[in-house]
């Protein structure tokens, strides 16, 4: 069965693409969740209009993200944590802690945009990537110091 995707779906295709899928997958998953529509001529025109609107919106969001990335260049935050011997932290510094520290500096960043492979468990200075948009990433310097 041929359907037109209304959203990007991993391992299947991107928005506006016509793909061939199993009828059950389309009928039971894609169509009820409004992730796709049947591939008819009228639906092709509607989806193309949606795609154009999405591209305009995406370009605007990317521009805003690039502006924010320029403003955040060189931003450094300091987080105070209790630490034991050998500079081991009691607990850890997570993406939420970094997002809160950025919010204190008037950068309202969602914690899910802060990409830590694993929580920070040592004192020191770390470069943490912040993904503002799927094509725009900036780095923030996080310094973890001992709380006295």
C-alpha cells in the first residue's frame, strides 16, 4: 500500500515522501496516528502544501537557533557539588543541573537539548554540547567545583 508520510519516521522516510508499506502497518499504525495519508492525487497536493509550510517554519526555527548559538559562544557555567577524596562527586551533575545553571544566566534551554553521554562524576572542566536545533549545536563549558 502506498502512503504519503506527514512526519519524519525513522527507517521509513521523511515528511512528504511516498513510500510503500504493508497494508496492516498503514491501517493499524500510520493512518490512525496521522503519521501518513493514503497516496491519492488530492492528498498529494495537501501534503505538499503542508510540507512547504513546514519548511518555512523549520527555516525560521533554524535561524533563531543560530542566533542563540552565537549568543551562547563562550558561555561557561560553574556548578558547586559536594565531593570526597580523589575529586569524586557525591552524586553527579546531570543535564538538568546544566540546564538550571544556564537558566540562571537567562538562557532557557530544555534539559533534553543538553547532550551528556553520561552524568559528570568528577570535579573539573568539561565541554558539553547543547543541540539547539537538529542542524545547530554549540558547546558550553561546565566547571564543576567543590562545595565548601
